[in-house]
C-alpha cells in the first residue's frame, strides 16, 4: 500500500539555520520503495515551523503510473486516531465535552455499561473494549451510530481502567461522541473542528471527497508486484480510527 512519511527536524539552537542537503534522504526514499515493494510515498521535512523539503517519490497508481507529488493525498490509516483525539481535545477546550465524564451525557441509545465509559478511557485505550477492524462495509454517515448502538456489554472484556489494550472500536465510539456533541456526522465534525481551522482544505474522511483530488490508490502485494485494491477500502463504521 502506498504510504506517506513525515520526518520532523528541529533546530539545535535559535537563529538562522542553513537548509540541509537532502540528497541522502532522497536516496533512502528510493531505496526503501524498492526494498519494500511500495509503489510511492511523499516525504516532508519540517525545520522549526517551516517545510524545508517536500517531494513525492514513485507512483500513486501502478496501472496509470501517475506520479506521486507533493499534492497527492494518502489514506493515513490508524494515524487518523490522533486527529480524532485532537478534534475532541478542541471540544474540551471549548467546554463542550468532559474527558472524565460518562459519554452517555452526549449520546443516546448506548448500552448502559458502554455509556459509562469516558473519553479519556477511549482515547487512551483503557476502556476495556475488545479490538476488531474492517476495510469494507457501509459507507453512509448513519452507519457509525448504528454500529456503536448495537454493542452490548459483551464488547467489554474487562473493567474500564484495568489495563491498556489497543482498541479500534474505542476510537470508533470516540468519533461517534464527537459527532453527537456537535450535532453533526463524524465527517462534518472533523471538517469543522479540525480540518478547516488548520487550513487542511483537502483533508477528509470521506473517500468521495478525497477522490476529487490527486490521490494515491490502495495497493496489495502479489507474487508479480503491487496490485490496486478494488473496491477502494472504506467502512464508515471505522473511519474515526482508520479512515
């Protein structure tokens, strides 16, 4: 699958800093693509608050050979979790949610034990929820709410706060709470609370929006090389954790 790599470089001391020579980095990028069989990648280097290097490598689609550029969109998979958390943190700063209060305050129709969970537990993977994932499923906005409201207490395999256990459904539920807290679908809540304020005007959790821009296709390895995945992976129930 095509991937994006972001490297952060910070200056050791204040004052003017010469822009580094990125020839070696470019060679590493080319070598990594070849060694891993990855069709393409975009690499950015940030120095302080400036982007000092931004370049695409390889192709966004092995069939069309469309090159990856600095403008190519990538699906970021589980890195979506930190963005869901950031949007919720902005709501907490506005006093619209409480990370330590039960999520039932902001939602309706949840199992009683699920409703007692807190956003802090969900975002820190300490809610005691089991793990699962999906790459193909319903694509309508209502699917997320129907999904989490279908859970029974069996989705909890231990008491909340007992242990750390990675949970994709935990972030799906957190994304649902985000939408409920502002009265909009999760995708719209992310746009209003995070993407638009940060100037991320091409970022979206809806593939039908992303595909209107240059976008890297999903690929899977085969014996003869990477192959484009069809249909494009998407399950609206799991967008907050991996979309």
